[in-house]
């Protein structure tokens, strides 16, 4: 397995482990409780990490036009 694919573990750990840390209502961030903001932000970060993996994967170098 390529080391670049290990980046995909970051969102998995953050989404599965984060609710134990962010399980509170009180700090509101952008009008959302911390738990909802945590999940929403990792939705965005997961897409960014997937894009980074796609760009750095050498298997995708030949398919660019």
C-alpha cells in the first residue's frame, strides 16, 4: 500500500473519535453547536484530503489531458 493512502485515515479517526471530544452543546461556532460544526467541518476536510490524495497519486499522472 502506498503511504499517501494513509492520509485517508485522518478523516476516519477525526469523524469516529471526534464526537467523544466534541460532545457538547455550549460553544457555538457559526451558529452551530460544537458537535455539528465538528461534523460539518470534517465533511469539507475529507473532500480536501481526497483531492490531495488524487493529485499526489502517481497512478493519476497519465490520465491528465
